């Protein structure tokens, strides 16, 4: 699941609880509000961790993608050379 979608779903669920709390009795509403605040704090911590992880690892992910692309191109060239017929196959690199 995409992290942005996950965070949006969490926000939506919390908003649903807020709406339900409005219609609840005062005692239930107070309890729900405490739960909602705890959920909001947990969501905020999760968002911070996800942003931190993405910030720290994005350069590594981009570098890995670059190396994978380069490797795929090299493999493609090797297959072309391997399956190419004629004397020019040895000359190409």
C-alpha cells in the first residue's frame, strides 16, 4: 500500500470518529475525544517516521534504480552480442 494513501486513510478514519463523537452522549464523546487525540498523535509520529525514512533513504533508492537500469542495459547488450550472427559480434562491446 502506498504510504500517502495509508496516511490519508488514517486521517479519514479519524475524521469519521470525530463525526461520530459529535452525535454521542457527553460521557462517550469525552472518551472518544481522548481516543481521537491519542490516534492523532500516533498518526503524527508515523508521518514523521515515514518522512524521515524517505528523506534518509531516497538517495539510496535513486542510486539503486540507476544501477539496476545500467545493469539491465548491459545484460541487454550482452544478449544482443550473444545472439547476433556474423563476425561483427566479436567487435561490438
